[in-house]
C-alpha cells in the first residue's frame, strides 16, 4: 500500500510542477479539453490508465 501512496504522491508532484512551470499552457490545455467530446476524453483517460498499469507491471514484474 505504501507503493500506491508513493505513486499517487509522485503523480501529484509532477502535475504540480507542470502547473507551476507552465501556468498559461495548462490554462490553454484545459480550455481545449472543455471543447472535446466526452468520448474522446474518456478514450484518452483509458489509454493513459492502460499505459500506466503496463509501465508498473513491466517495472514491478
């Protein structure tokens, strides 16, 4: 369980760094996401989740 919380903390830290370094870019990205159909956002989310699980599976064996 500690690995899970470590991963969540790392994800939050990386996202925070993006907001701190590129605040205007993140605003633009959010505006673009609002114009996308829900199905496209869902597909992107599922794809990202699958890539993440695959990476963890490959690394942790």
